[in-house]
């Protein structure tokens, strides 16, 4: 997947700039959505326990406390290893999907190279299923990996694809998913509706990142919002329910305010300050500071 040229990793999450010569100024769509609490404690625990139980060296290390500690430390990182591997796989699949669109548009592409990279990682089935879906739905790409901006609310993001399917403009977001035990692709998270809605509500789209040229957003007039789950056994497109989009938009705007307040709190400075022991007056002497029991700090 092509990294958006105007996106930057910051202490406040991923943020976007208006051009390559300007400072970043607004959060990304995914950074805003990330303000929603989402506990993964159970999943982290499961991944750690599963990793330890599946370790082929477990029987040999049980008699050695040092080796047991090493195995536990390794298991503790299992969730991070899995997450990073899944992210790398998702990037490879997204990049392939982008190259398919570029080829269809007659633009320079690396489709064959990306397909070979998937095959080298045992992931060629993702490409095969995607190709089948692309042909079955007769996807007509209009703008792959397009960066959009909303000045009113204050955010930016990059959409995977704008395309025409059966005569209808579609905003598309790809999600690489694993496979369930019954051989179907795993379900999508409802948060993707918020992501697509924020894309639809864009006000501008990027023309040239170097000069900072933008144009009015042309695809926000009642498009179909499609979340496309890409798996090894199937590709399953899901349409966002148009009746509930306003609720997801309101929630996104609320999370944008949460992000801003969080950034303000972080920028305000240190939240907790140390307090030294109070200095007590010696017997018969006047108090050093009659206005406070602690002279080392002033408490509001």
C-alpha cells in the first residue's frame, strides 16, 4: 500500500499536512476512530497462553526456572508478533489491490511484482480471490489511494478506492481478514462504517502533494459505501446501511472532539507534580510559612 505522502506519525497519532512543505495540522480518520475505547486484554492473554502451550520446547524447559522465564517472556510478546505479522500481510494485500486498479487505469503499476511477493509469503490465495471479485463485480476504478480533507471538522485520510460498480459510485475500504473454521472470511468491525462515512463527508481531495493543490471533493453525493473483506477463501463486500450513516457521523465528530481535548491535555504539561516533605518550625520559633503547611510547594 502506498504510504500517503502527507501523513506523519506524531505523539498525537497519525496526522496530515496540506503539502510536503507544511506542518501537519489535522488527525487522520483512523486516529480519530482510535479514540474509541477497545479493550484487547482477553485477546492478549489468549495469545500469550496459546503461544506458551504450543511451544515445542516446553517439556524440556519445565525443569529450568531460567528457561521457563525465557519462555514466558516470549509468550508475552506473542500478541505483538501476531499483530505485526497481520499488519505486514494487510499492507501486502492492500498494495496488490492498488496495483490492480492502477493497471486497469492504464497507469504505471507493480502488479506482477506484488503478486510474487504475496506468493513468497504463502499469501497468493488473497490475490486470487481478489481477482475473482474484481472480475465478477466488474469494478471500474476511478481513484485509488486518494487523500481527502475536511476543513470544517478538521481531519484527513486516504481512501483505498473510489470506483464505479454497476453504474454506481462506490467508496471502498479493503480489510484483510482471516478465515473462520467453516471456511468463510471473518466478520468486519462496524467501525468501518464510521471510517467510510468520514471519507464520504470529505470536502477536498488531493491533486498535488508537493504544491499542496487540492480540489473540491467530487464523490460525496450519495455514493455507496463498501467495506470489502478480503480472505483466502472468499471476498465479501458489505454495504454500509444508508439509514444509520448520520449516527456514525455524529459519533465520529464526537471522537474528533475527544482527540482535540486529549491533545490539549497532553500539550498543557505535566499532570502530576512531586510534593516534598513539609518543613516544620522548631520549638519556640515562628513558622517558616504561616500560609502553608508545606513550604516546598504551593497547593491550589
